[in-house]
C-alpha cells in the first residue's frame, strides 16, 4: 500500500511538471496548448511521411547508423560523416543491432525520435519564458509562435541528423544554467545535471561547443556583478565543465588520434584564417535578381545572405519542398542529383518535378517573410542592448541577465559558424545551411517575444497590427512547413 502511494505521488508530480508551464492564475491557457500541439503535430506528420533517405547528406547519416550498430565508430572511408559525434545515432543503431527490424524501420524510428526532441525543446522554451516573465501568457505564446513559424524548424526536424537533438539540449542547458546561476537553485544535483547535459551536447554536433564560451563568459560576468557568489560560480562551472569533458571529451581525443585534429572534416581547410579565403560575393552578394522569384539552388552560389535567408524560409537546396521523382520506379531525386538532371538539355522525360512550379511561391515566401525577419533582427539588436547593459551597468535585473546569456549564445555561435565557412569555403556554398544554426533560433524567438512585449507595453494598437501581419505571414507560408518528399508525390 505504501509503495502504491509513492507511485501515485510520483505520477501526480510528473503530471504537475508537464502541466505547470501551461498554467496561469486563471487556469491552463488553451491557446498556448494549441500552438504547442500544432507545432509538434506538424513535426510528427513530417516524421511519418518524409522520406528518410532525403536530406542533407542523408545517405551518409544512415551509413553512420549501420556502422555504429556494429559497436564501432565509422572511418573516413566509410562515411562522409565520420567526424560527427555518435550520440544522435545511438538509439537507432542499437535498434538496428537487434537484427529484427528492416533498416527502413530503423530510419523511420530516427525521424520519430525528432518528435521527442521537438516536444522537449518547445516545452523547455515555454519554461524559459516562465522564469523570465512569470505568469505572462502573451510572452509565452509569442515566443513559442516565432519558433513555430520558421520553415527551417520543420525541415530540420524531418531529417535524419543531429541538429534536432542539439537544439533541444541547447535549450535545456541554458534553462539549467539560468536555474542555477540566476534563480539560485544551487543543488549539487542541478550542477551535475548541467555537466551531464553539456557532455551530451559535445557528443551531438560540434556546433554545441559554442555554448561553452557563452556560458563561461556569462557566469564570469555574473560573478563580477554579484561578488558574494564568485566562489560558488567558480566551483560549479569547473565541476560542470569537468563532468562534460569526462562525458564527451573522449570523442575529440578519438578524432585527434585518428586524424591529427579535433576539428576533422570531410574536406581540407585553409591553413590560416583570412577573410580572403572567400570571394567578395560571399560577403556582399544579395542575389536580388532571383531572391524573390527563383530562390532555388544554383540561383546565387556561395552568396551567404541570400542562401542562408532562402534556406531559413524555404528550400534552397531542394530536400524538403522542391522535389524530383523518377516516374519509372517512383524514387525521389533531390539535391545535387535533381540539379544535374535538370541541367541536361532537354531534361530526362522520366523526371517529374515541381521545381519550376514552386519557385514563384518560394519567392513570395521570401518576400512576405521580410516582415518577420525584420522583427527577428530587431530582437537580436534588443539582445545586444541588454548585453551592453549587463556588461557596463551594475544595476541590472534578472531579466537582463537572462537575455544577455541568450545573446552571448547567438553571437558566439554565429562567430563560430562564420569561422567555419571561411576556413572551409566552397564554390557553391554547400555549407551555407540555416539548419547548422538551429540551436540559436529558440533564443532568437524568445528575444522576439521580448521585443513584441516592449511594443505591447507602449502601444497595444501597433502590437495587434503586428500580430495580424504575422498571422497572415504564417497562413501564406504554411504549405512550406509540410514535406513534399512523401509517398503521395
């Protein structure tokens, strides 16, 4: 009987934990619940119906799963993803190692896992909003809605790759960092959990390493602002980073031992960093001749701004909404294979594609998305203002401190990504993908919620007009949230 009571209490606590982010003084907010379910419902739909063989380097990621199921890491000769950490592939490879499921089932399982990561990300995004503006439903709804209106979110969560798990862990790590160092929940279990999460972050994608300097700088500045906590901050940071190194550092030792560097990649890098590694069009090209009419691969090769923008709001690389199909066997053709076949004069008669039908719509998506893009950019500027206040002013509140950490993550991540693009240039720019920065977009979305919150406080009328325009944008862009690389095509 006593055991049943304990089990009953644990179940109730878990229910309360799940419900708490959606609860306010006047009860559970139904709009917030609906948006949460809608976002994750779209993720589930794409996970079920998107072809797992379609995606950036999808074949290489699937090879990684097969090789890891042999309980060993892949080599350079076996897959182009040899340099990627193994954690995103662990559960699918374990399932494959049983030998009782066809590999197609394993690949689909990998996609369905992304639903778990999406639910975790959106759940902790709401919890983050709750510690910034307690009992503010508008702030939670707007912040969640912004991540839900980004096509790159749904596209990435449909693919078999590590970024969905990375984005979830990044949100969780930042939540625990703020919980410990700002909200003063200083238990040893919290610090250990932060270290474990950081270690797993290291084992997902190298992009996760950018969180380490952001967190370290934030905690150091926090200790300077609140001198009475510097010893706790130092001990907790060292302990959590040590645990992270123990959990995830072994993989980077493996890369160093096998390939002579911890930043091994599937192409050689320039020997030194120099902005001249990339041509001027990489930095200054805008692709305006096709950005709003034909934002599909080959339109502006290796021009960062239009390519990143078109991947953020659309499908420049042709793996999600732009499709090709061999009508002889109903097999999908995507990416570079689709581009090569379309370059033939005339294109093969067996090739069916929506490439020329959808380009005008993708152009309109880019055009109408200038408005939410402007809000997102303004939100990042607001984050810079908060970070400046945090650095230069002593009198700061918790809200400014928390947004400062978000901004550090955003800035350091983009600096690191820019370094990567300059050190590993490509004539076609095939490393320019918004997916690679997926982990920063939740924090940009929360900053957007804060930006609109400040507008709402100054002018309710302007706030409502902005919301109407954003709703119109979502309705126009909604088809781009749904995969076209599915069995009914």
